[in-house]
C-alpha cells in the first residue's frame, strides 16, 4: 500500500478542525483532525491558530492517519482525541 501525504492543509469551516489530503494507492482521500484532538494532545488549547498547531505536529498526526489507513479504514478519515 502506497500512502502519500501532500503538504497541504486547511481549516475545515464546518468543524474548525484541520483537513489534509492523503493519496492511498493513487486515490485521493481526506483526513480531518478534530479541534478537540488538537487542543487535548498538541497544545491547541493555548493557541487559537489550529492550522499552525497542526503543522507543528504534522509528523505525529500523519503517522496516526497512516496507522488507521493501514489497519483497513476506507474513505475519509476522522482523527478524534481518543485515538491519540
């Protein structure tokens, strides 16, 4: 399985979490990390700029997304606080 994370991210206007793309075997999917996860595990409760919090911890967040995708998750992936 080939998993690639393009270096893009954006605030999701519906959830205020951070969304970022992933390509799994050439198919583009979307990953969203919740605001709560950013606040609970990555210092987002002290920084209102959730995108910068995401970028500072991108490698950890992408590793968790990779683990979930490799375990068989289909479609888009939502990373919640309990997953970290």
